[in-house]
């Protein structure tokens, strides 16, 4: 009995400690996650500031920027054109299905133009850009990190941000708006041709509907999205590349994580734009 009385409180206190430890574990996990987010945000802010400072001081290699812009833009053009055409085709077919018999068909021109220019063109092009360019940047810089090439740059007195990150970020800001503009034109054209082939909507009627509700601000809205996406995608990609560790497995893990972060950032920013600019 004395032994049971002695062991009883100890078992009860152990159970109580376990129950009481759950909030501490939860708070500790939240705190560590918040600390990681704050650290990552600070590191990306440092990369952005280093890029901006190098640009203002003229310390960038414009040949490297041109090379990156070619790799990002010209080599991404075929898949961007395919995505643009398909966005116009799908929007035109959906609009024709919804409006048949209830709304004048020329409204399809407005729906296709507004949907492609303001939403599908920038977002789909950014998603393609992430898979085609963002993943490549993370893998390249991650490989350089784990193979200590970035440490060698430090030892030679060269700034990795100015040498590696800045040209890619500047090229992304320049290239993605151009790709979005091309995707918008091709998407609207594809929607117009599809409307003529499937709905019998003539080019004049389609263009009449497109002009009916179109505003010049829509173009600035679309290109503004593209500029922001062109900044955030290579910024996240370079940040994740610089913090890669763990050899080849670490490069794959960093690339996968970077793609997820870039897609989430694009979607969150895309949801934020209407709340700010379309009130």
C-alpha cells in the first residue's frame, strides 16, 4: 500500500506533465515556424536590397542580364504561346456555352478579352515561368551552394548577390511582362478564332464586344501583375538556392520547396491585386 501510494502521485504527475507539455510543444512549433518565416523574409529583403543597390550603382553585368533574359524569354516563348492559346480557346468555349440563347454572343469577346488580359494571361504565364525558370534558378544556385562555389566567390571578394542573384532578378522583371503581353495577344486571338469556328461569331462582332467593356487600365493592371510576378519568382528562387544544404538530396528538396513557395506567392499576390486596384 505504501509503495502504491508512493507510485500513485508519480504516475499522475507524469500524465499531467504530458498533458501540460502539449501547449508548450504547440507554441514552440508555432514560434519556430514564425522565426523561420521572419528569417526567410529578412534574407529575401537583403537580396532585394543588394540587387537594387547594385542596379543603382551600375555594378551589374549587362551581358549577364542579357544572357539570362534570353534564357528566360526566348526559350520560354513556345510553352507560353501554347498556354496563351489554350486560355483563349477554353474561355471562348465556356463563354459560348454559358451565353447561348440568353446573352448576345458578342459579349463573348468582352469575356475572353477581360479574362485573358486581367487574369489568365499573367497567372498562367507566371506558373509556366515558375516551372521553366524558377526551378532552374534554384537548382543552379543550390548546386553551386552545396559544391561550395558560392563560398569560393566569397573568398575571392565577390558578392554572390551582385554576381548571381541580381542579373536573374532584373532579367525576370524585364522578361515576364513581355511574355505576358505576348500571351495576352495570342490568347485573345485564339479566343476570337475559336468563337468564329464554334459559335459562328464573326471577327467584327467579337472585336465589338471586346471594345465594349475594355479599359486602358486593364493593360496596366495586367503588366503590373507581370512585373510583380517577375520580381517575386526569381527572388524566391535565388533565396532558396542560397540556403540549400545537404548535397544532391538537398538540391532536390530546395527546388521542390521553392516551386511550392513561388506558386503560393503568385496565387496570393493575384488574389491581393483586385482588393487593391479594382475597388
